[in-house]
């Protein structure tokens, strides 16, 4: 897990198969990732390990994320990535 918290690896993991997720993750990781606490960084990395369709459902509000920590991270990304 610590290796995945390397910024270059996290930035690469933000490149998804769905443009909608790229639009959310790329600005977030560029502007805010470095300032996150280690706990939040680990949570963000855990979020990136989820499948794209599941992430899309959570970010678009079609489904509620069952994990409270991941749900909080979804809200952080959505709130900070908004124009």
C-alpha cells in the first residue's frame, strides 16, 4: 500500500477507462492529493482500486457507497473537482 501512495503511481492510477472519472480524478490528484493526510491518501488509493462502473455509480449519485470512509472520499473528490 505504501508503494501505491507514491504520487506518480497514484497519478497514473487516476487514468481510467471512463472520461467522466478522468475529469474528476485528474484535477483532484494534481491539486489536492499532496495535501491530504496519510489516512486520506490511503483511502484515495483504496478508492482507485474500485472498478470503474462502481465508481461511476457512486460519483453520479446512482448508488450510495456502502463504505463510510470511501463515501467521504467520494464527497471530497466531488466537492473539490467541481468547477
